[in-house]
C-alpha cells in the first residue's frame, strides 16, 4: 500500500514469493517516483533528498532492503 505522497504504508510479500526480488523492485520504483516528484517541486541546489524506513523489529529481510 502506498499513500498519495508515495510513502509506503505497508509491504508484504507472500512466503512463496519471498527472495525473488519483488520487494526490491517495488521499493526501487517508489523511490524513483518520489525523487522525480520532489526534484520537480524543489530545486536540487536548495534541498537534499533522503529516504528513511521503519521496519519490523528483528526483520532482517526488511532491513536488508535498505542497506547500501
């Protein structure tokens, strides 16, 4: 589920579809859309763009999606 501002409200992958890269593809696309939206609204030299996430406690699979 996403909100109108592209923030992800919840992302759940069924166990039979885990570890196939679907969550990564979805988050990558949402972040790309988010960046494009804010680059139009805010000139790059006036604001830094950053992403953050809150994941379930001890969910290493979720946390690994956000590692660089």
